[in-house]
C-alpha cells in the first residue's frame, strides 16, 4: 500500500474499501517494550475512533510504560497510523493497523514506535532516510516425545540449505510468503538455515519505520500460521545450546531525498575509496558511530538472557555459530559485528528477540553520532576472527561485545549519547526491566548446576 495515498484517503473511503474486501475487524496493534505485538480488535465501523482520540489501554498493564494506575497519565492511547492499515490475508476478515502511543494528549516518549519516529525525524532534517532490510531467522518446531524440536526428518549435522526439510515445510512457507507479498513485503528468498528446525525468510528493505512495522507483521503472520498447522514458530535467539541461534541482521544504508544511496561511492570515484571497500566517507562515519556505541546497542539488539548464548564465539555442531562476538567490521566478514557487502553495512548484532523499533532507533542514534562528530572508523578486519588467538585479537584492538545481559545493560546505562537520543524515560524503563530479568536469571539454580555440583561437594 502506498504510504502517501493511503494517508490522504479519508477514513470513510478506507472503511468502504476494506468492507468491500470482506474486512470486519481491524487489529489495532502496538508493540510493547519486549517487542511483542499487542492490541485490540476494533469493528470496522469504529475505525475513526482509533485515529482520534485513539484506542484506549490501561497504561500500567503494558510492559515498559512506567505509567501510574490512576489519573490522566494512566491511560495509554494508541492512535492508528492509517498508512499501515491493510488486510491480513492469512486471517480473512481481519486487517491490521499500527498504533502510535499518546499519553495525556502528547506523543508518549516510552512508546517504541515514537522513539523510532524521533530518530527518523532527526535523519529527515538532513533530507536522509535509513533503509533497512531485516533478515529474520527463526525456528519452526513440532511437538514430539521430548518437547518441541525440528521435524523428525530434519537431522543433518550441517543443515544449511537442506532441500528436503525445506520442502516438507513448503505449505507453511508458501502461505507465509503469499500473505506477506499481498501486504507488499516482497519476499525474495526462503531457506533452511544452519540449525535443524531453523529457517530464514527474506523480504524487501524499507525505510526504518516501515521495516519495523513489516517485521511485526511478519511475526504475527508466522505465529498465526504455525499455530494453525500445529507447529511452534519461535524467535527465541538460541533455543538449542549445540546449534546456531537466530539472528535478525539489519542491512543498512542511507539515501538522500531523491533516493540516491549515500553509503556507496559513485562510479569512478577515488578507486574504491578509503580501505578499498567501496564505501563513502559518510558510511565510514556511520560505521564508526555503530562501533563506538556497540556495547550499549547490544542491550537493544540482544535484549534477553538467552541472547548471549548466541553471541558467544563458540562453535556449533555444524562448524560455526556465524554470530558476532567482536566489535569490528570487514569486507564480507561474517565473523565480526558489521559485514560490508554490496556497499551496505550488514549489522549482525541483532537477534530475533529484539524490539525492531528500539534496535533501529539505537542504530540511527549511534550512526548519527558518528556523522555529526566526524568519527573515523578504525581499519577493517578482513580475517576470520573466530580463528584468531586472543593475542592476535588484542594486537588488532578487537574488543568483545558484552557477554551477558547484565554487562550490556550496564553499557547502555553508561552511554549518555544513546540515552539522550532515545529519551531518559525509555532508557530507564528498559534498563530497569532488563536488569530485573538478569538478576532473576542469576538467582535461578539451573539443572546444569545441580548436575555438576550436588554430588561433588
Ligand atoms: N544464525 C546466525 C546468527 O545467529 C547467522 C547465519 C547467517 O549468516 O545467515 O547470526
Ligand atoms: Mg541467515
């Protein structure tokens, strides 16, 4: 759906069109701080009400709002962004619209979509758009005797690009891809990933806000279709210790108002530019911002206790985890946090549990810090970092990403540039919740501990 035309069409026109397509309800959807889709079903006749004043929700019932239980500020209003209104073909009769949070008549600064909007607006002041291609990896599991796992035929030691299990899941994948295409996502690639039970679906990039909205739509569609087929769709970052986890890589590039890519050197420009990677000086500044803020961004991009089981440097049965553990960038280098490919930056830090609005907002804030302060990127790392010894890494000055949620939260708390950009109330809510999650995990006595220590001491 074209954003400009849809916003200028009246609510009545949109109601008429949707009714003609058999739509009875609109799912008025917002995204909570943990990245989960939440909302209300609104009968189509009441669409105007959710544009203004908005759909009302009890503020403190939503994770991460920090709103009080009474008074004017206890009500969270989600105002429909009509540019996102469209049918969900996998659920005939139902459409979805994304909401922006408002409290006491003002844009709510702890609403993830508003947080991203603010960073998008900062870019717009320069006439720029951040284009982002989000690459969801996920597990598609079936219930067996030992709980959820890959379907019984999916057992290869190195399962990347396996054709048999991919084909066995074709009904689900086809319904998902057809539905998403009807929503304009433009699916162009589907494959079996490097863990048994793991797949990846790729669809076209979009501007940052739309990319986040699209990712939420992708998750809603996949959850629904998997459940209908008796399967579990999971975006838990690392469900199985001995298999690779699920990343949500961001392919990033800036474009100017005419759509011209700003990370790429033009034809014939100074050979391949600095470091020979074909990137523009602006791209290197953006990269330098990302690398400088990588420890704090880790909390936003890898926001669960489980995320850090993915970010370890260890190997998996299939040979490698393909997840980053070190802060650096390099030419087509999947062993560091930023891979330079096709004159874009592939930011490999995010995992599939990230809230896309917050992670993208953090990325923009970090990149803009690099640009506004003319930061210089260190030299690229064009070696396999997994293979290096600790001494070789130290020689290159390669720093490790935070290795647990507690360390990442501490890095975010200490990063005043990100806190200023994302807003102190959002950062406070986020770090308080995540710190509590980390402490609860630390206090938990696991089966691993009892198995190892109970009988030993
Ligand atoms: N699954 C890997 C990760 O956790 C990425 C594999 C790939 O490069 O596609 O980031
Ligand atoms: Mg992948």
